[in-house]
C-alpha cells in the first residue's frame, strides 16, 4: 500500500548527530516488507541506564511484557525493533520470539538478555519465524553507525508517511549533552501512549530512577496528550537511554536537581516535537488540530474535556469538512463527565470568539472562522468557567483516507 507523504509533514527531517555510546544498524528482515529496512538494532555503551513507559492495554504484546520486566534492572545494552508484525496476541510463540531475540542480541554484544529491550509494531495475531530477526543480528553488529538516526526512524515505520526525528542539546552543570529521538505512529493513536514506538538516547550520565521520573513527566505532557482515533495499541513503547559518555558531567542523584533544569526543558521539548509529528502523520489527516482547555476544576479535568473534544468523530469530521460547527464542541464538552458552567463557557476558533454566556457570541461573524477552517492548522480554545485547570492536546481531522488506509491494512 503506497501512501503519499502527509500534507502536514514538516518541511525538513531533523538531522540527528552521533551520540557517544550509541550506534545504529538497520536491515530488511523479510517479516513483511520488501525493498525497505524494517529491522533496527540500537547498541548502547556498557553501563547505560534506561527508563520506559508502556501501553496500559490489558492485551499488551509480548515485547511490552518483556520490556516491563527488563526495566527493573535499570540497564540497557541494546534495543531491537521490527516493523510489520506487532508480535501481539501470539501466545507462548510470541514470548519465545522475544526471548530468542534478546538472547541472540546478548550473545552478539556479550551482555545479559535482560539488558536487551525489544519492540515490535504492525499486524496483531500473526506469529512469525524468530530467525528472521535473530539471523540478522550478527551481521548488524559489523555495520553499526553512530550517525544512522534517519535510517533508524525510517526502519520502524508502518503506515507512517515520513520518518520522525528530533534532536536537542542542553547543559548539565558545565557539561554539554545531546538528546536524540525517533518515533513512529500514524493510526491507533490515543493516550496511554498510542500505536507508537519512540526511542530517545542521550550521552548524559543519569541514574535509572532519575531518568524514569523525567521521562514519565515528559510523556504525560507530550505523547499522552495526543490522539488520532481514540484507539490504544497493544504495543506502545517509549524508551529513554542514557549512555553517560559526555565529558565533565556532575553527579546527579535526584530528578529535582536544579542542574537538570536545562536538560528537563530540552527533553520535554524533544518529546513534544515527536508527539506532534506523530499527530501530523495521522492516517489520512489533512488538518492538524490544537485544543487548549482552560477554566476546568483541575488539570486532570481539563485534559479529560480536551480529549473528549479531540476524540469526537463529529468534531473531527466537521473539521475535515471545513465546517465551523461549534455546536459539536459544546456537545463534546458536555459529554466529558467533568464540571463545566454553561453560562460561563467560552469557545474560540482561530482566535475568534464564537460562543459565550450560554449562547452564540454577540455580533458573531462566521467569515473569519470559515477562513480559518480552510487552513491546515486549526486552533480551538475552550474555557469551561469553573476553575484554574488547563491542558493542551493535539489531534487531527477524520477523513475518508483513514477508512481507506485501515480497510486495506492487511491486504
């Protein structure tokens, strides 16, 4: 299935520099795709620390189950990723595939299997021959390259139409560190991560507990604020690894250390960048939508209301049809199950006040809103008038392209 590049794609792919202690190799596994790489090996220096966030799906994949256990060790030497088959709902056979993959990578890198993290994305419920992965790992060791981040991002794509990369730098004390990240995701995207894989690496020297605290918070403000279709995948995996190879770093023992402020901001920004790229590649998407919710009883309530708007098929199809039907936003606010004051509710689209005090705004002119709805980037602001809670979420429109892509996915 050939997919045209999303009209919402960034003009340029970010070139990620090499990071000390991280090397990459990709190849074709033959699991599903032909004529493209679909297998990634990311090797990390001995002693690298790791943090992770995974799907909350109760039907999680075999790789997710493996990674959750491996995370307890706090160390990582390799991440192995395949695209085209999710290795989910594959029973004991799926568990063996993951174990064999970890053992093969561990043997090649002379480390423990528990230091190998595995991720898979693609079709659910179809076991495959593990040798399609294990038979390739030895050859990948010889071609590892610190600068192959673009190839890595392309290798993990499924229905994605562009590779997603991001890079940032920051100081920890006197030391300059680099953060690189790649992600994939296009459909089955909803909070609790999405059918999303994301791998972030840095040459910072940070304990696993510190990494985990930073990653979990950044995830809540990035990937867990995105939705394409309201469906949560079996395979969501977000891993952050720190090689500790940058020179001159101070010893950090707490995520609250002030010397981490710059790093924290850079990590948050990088993950928000990747999350937005995922939404901009939503299956069939023609419009990128930002929803800012204010005036809620709490930040949690604000997020719930914003996501109710973002996940509403009626709101999303109105946006696809360039219809300034703000009544559908009112509907979504009302169904969210959170406090909202009808007579204090305010709605703005593209900066234009369309509704206030329980009715259409006095003197409302739909012209500017209609013009805004014809653009690629749609801004919706809602104040529900009951408190100080706020949240921002990102979504896209729902088009015929989404149906076509998902109707043809296995063919």
